[in-house]
C-alpha cells in the first residue's frame, strides 16, 4: 500500500471519528435539554416539593 493511499485512509478515519464525536455531543446536549425541560415541568406541577394544602 503506498503512502498516498495510507494518507487517504487516515484522513477518512479522522473525518468519521470527528462526525461520531459531533453526534455524541449533540446527543448529550439534547439529553441535557430534555432533563432541564422535565425538571421545569415538574417544578411547575409542584412535583417533588412540599404541597401547600
């Protein structure tokens, strides 16, 4: 295998790795946003807090 082909393979692998990392970061951000939204809903519904009956 020549040097040029090795460079192409390495470049393709680096690009694929970068894309996987971006997808993981997006997933984490979406999960964090969903958690924050659910916490907000729970606070609005007064779940997990003291009720004033």
